[in-house]
């Protein structure tokens, strides 16, 4: 079997590529140091192109056009065999690695850059585009790595679902952790003791050369060149301006609740996902006083070729909950009971959807079959009920694990919200996007709803509910340094027990010898006074790059 994996890199709106696998065996041909050299060389080469020229020839922006328009431009491009070969190479890649110059100023800006890129115009007469929105190829799964080290994934939804991308991200993240852990423990336990997520054999091309000292596999990076006609250049400009209109209309805000998560919700015997769905509806109802159509995908991957089914979360039970929520005469017990009923109904619908018993995919299939076979479309699909069902104001999705910080997407209708959320043990993160709606105000309302729901638990149960005791909240006694007593031989002479409630709790009532070691200082970590000299940080070694790019030798001065 012949395997070819070409890595396509998009940097400064320009395309580069290099092979990463041996064609016959499928073994990896470049290691981490090789990849660092290659990517550094690409960045140096891309920086030599005039920014205005790079923007005006940013072919990737064409993938933001409606499919029919992009298809027309692509057909024109493919009339030139050079363009056709370059596009085929991009199409054959598993993903596009995007190197951004973006530096995050906030989580809101970070989420926006991963979703659609930035819109930055220099102070010039013609106003060419410098934003990262041109440094994209939306037809493929994109791995976006920013200048500040933040990384994200942007993918075309028609090809895969969120949990498929999540599996990919999780494996990459976990394998990185495993490699780091193995590097720490290799000298103690030997290699292979920490199981890897991905098994791959590395056979560096640099170590396999012919009689002339040249690698048998050319892994040096190369630039993809396109012959762009006047028509193509015009389409690039018009696509860029249309895309930036879309960016300006997108409003992205992030809410991260650090003290509110799965632990607290489960402790109150509620489904975490159903609970978050209720918070989304309650926040919208508080702002607008009406219940709207909500949508949540549920995986059906227990079936062969299964993807998702839809749950419609705006149930009669949710309507009752929202009405009681805003009724000042309603008691906490009534609201809590309504919350339990609404979450139970939502959980029931989720189980049905996971078993393939939803209605959305079934009805869509029937309508599609009728259209393909030129049969009359049933009147139901022209009804007001069908229109309302498919005008999803609250498009939501739950996707996440420790590999992810944020997850989000845009709204599916012009007056809607796109809400991606991640439920963690001790927190919930929401990434919320809309077009010209009060996104920031909705986020603040949602944060208030979460606070009120926690107060509701406390009031209804008659006890203060917390999700997990934190060491930060505990009172501590002074701790004498164990540098001089590493095996605890004098433990019998010291009292290391936790203080009783009636005892003084902090260092001012128990003086500590500051020259002996630790003392409680009110922060999470105690201060450490060492008598040894401070540790000097080693300087990072200089990276020497000996790569040729487009026939141009890169010198050590270029590398630095």
C-alpha cells in the first residue's frame, strides 16, 4: 500500500508543503526537531514577501465564498495546469497547518480568531487587508497555531462533527503529554513504560541518504505557486471584503464559570447537560420574555455511519420553568421542582435521540427523498410549524474534555445565538456568538442565572452547597521545614495535626522561625526561604537552520 501524507502550511497568506511520511512504509520521516527547522524556515521565507502583495494574492479567502461562487472561480483557476496541480495537493492533505501572527488580548478575541480570523486594515489609501482572516483555507480541517502559543481547530462541519474533531485534538494533546512524561521517566523506568496514544515509528529522512549524501525522501519545504489571472485577483478582493462584512457582524463573547460545574450539579441529582440547557433558555427568557426554538445535537455513533440526531430543548416543561423563574410570587421549592421536571424531560429526549428515535433526521430524509425522486413535497414541509422548528434561535452543542479550553460556532439564523459549551468538574465554559445582537448582555444575564440557580439550591435544601473543598479555604497551622528532617524522625516532637475550630488558625498566633523554611502567608503556596544559591536558568540553544527553500540558502543570521 502506498501512503502519502503531505503537510500543507499556510503562513503569511502563502502556501507551503513538505512530505511527512515514507510512501512505502508509512513511517514518519521527520522528528520534532526537523519539523521545528522546517516551520522556522517557512516563517523566514514567508516574511520576505511584501504584506500588500501577500494580501492581494491570498487565495485562501476564496474558500469563504458561497460554494457555487467558489466553484466557478476554482474552475477558472484549474484551466492552468500549475494551479490545478497545486489545488490537488492541498485537497489531498489531511489538514492545513495555519501559522498566525495573532496574539490574544482576551478570551473573547481568541475565540473570534479561531472562529473567523481578524480584520486588520493598515493606515494606507488603498486599505489592503492584513488580518488573519486571509490566512485560512476553510475547505479543510485547520490547525491554527498563534504567535503567543495558543492553538485551535477550525473545521468544515459538513464533513465531520464536533466530537470527531475533539477525538483528533484529544489524541494530539494526550500524546504530547505522554511524550513529555516519558522523557522525564525514561532514565528511571526505561522507555515504553508509559503507553502512547498513537504508535508511530520515526525513520528520519536526514539519516537515509544516497551515495551523494542527499535524502532519499525530499522533506525540505517548498512553496506552492499559483498563476492568478485578473479575474482571480478581482474575486480574491471581493471575497475579502464580503468576508470582513461577516466578521464585523459577528460578536463573540466567552463566559467561564470557575466555581460552578458538574460536581455541584450532580450533587443536586441533576443531569449536567440538561442543567446547562436550562440555563441557556432561562437567560434568553429573562432578557426577552419568550421561549424560542432550541437545538442540541446528540451522537448516534453507536450505529454504523451514525452521526447525530437533534434534541429540541424547548419543551412544555421548560416553558413552565421559565414562567415560574420570572414569577416573583413563586417559591424556591416550586422553581426547583420545575427545574427537576424540565431536566428530566430533556434527559429523556436525549436518550431517545441517541437511540435514533428523534424526528429531525427522519423528516429531513423523507423530504430529501421526495425532492430527489421528483415527488410532491408534503404540505407539512410548507407549514408554519415546520418553519418555526427550523428557525433555531438557540443553536447549542456540548463538546469538550480537558484538552479543550473553549468550543464554539456561529449562529445558524441571522437573529440567533451559536452557543458551544464545555462542562468541567468545577466549571462551565460558554462560547457565545451572534450577529449584531446583545451578546455581551446575554452573557452577563447567563452568569446571573447561574448565580441564582446556585442560590436556589442553597435555599431549597437549607444548606450551603459547595462542589469541592479547596485547600485555599482551609485554615493552616505553621509548617516547619523538613529540609533538616527529611524522613520525619522528629515528627513525635512536633504537632502536625489540623487545628480545631476553636484554635487560632494562622501564623500570627504561632510565630515561625523564618530561617527554618516554610510559613503560612495567606496565599495558596507558602513562601520558601532557602539557604542555597538560586538556580540559574540555562539559555536556550541557538537553532541552526541548514535548509534550502526555493533554491535559496538560509544563513544562521537569517535564522536568528
